[in-house]
């Protein structure tokens, strides 16, 4: 069994800024900033949900199974359930900033490179 990928931004991708604001074994809050055209790679979490809260700018959350795109603007919230493949994409010309509340549950980032060109 492989160990969980708990810090994917350290080895799987680079974005403008990632700040862990709070963390326990079953819950984490992260502040992320995406530059224009940046994205978090397609992935899923086997054991926890992702609650997105837009702070500034705009971005899209894209999901598959079922296919869905959710446009986010400041103060919008969107929950991606565990095991649902998803990505966050800055499709604007300005930076966007959002919080992700991950949990409850054990955190693991499972990259889905086969969806990166979707």
C-alpha cells in the first residue's frame, strides 16, 4: 500500500500560492491562489469531500461522472463529494483566490493525468 499524497502541490503541480491555514488528521483548510490560466490537475479524493469557497476573482470547478462545470465568483460555495474527479481552473485574466475545506476523512490526492487534456 502506498502512503497518502497529502502535499500534492510539493510534487505534482505548481500554482501561484498554497497556504495551509488549519490541519488535523481528518480536516484541512487551504487558501489557494491561481494565476490566469493556472489550474489544479484533475484528481479525486477517496475519503474526503472538498468544499470550495471563492474569496476573490472567478474560476471554474469541473467535474466528471456526472460532467458538470460550476462557475465560481466571490462568496460562492460548491462541494465536490469524495471519489468525484475534479479540477479547479482559472479561466479569467485576473488571479483568483479560494478556500478549500477538506474533510472529514483521511486526505489523499489521487492524480488523474488521463483527464488533464479534457
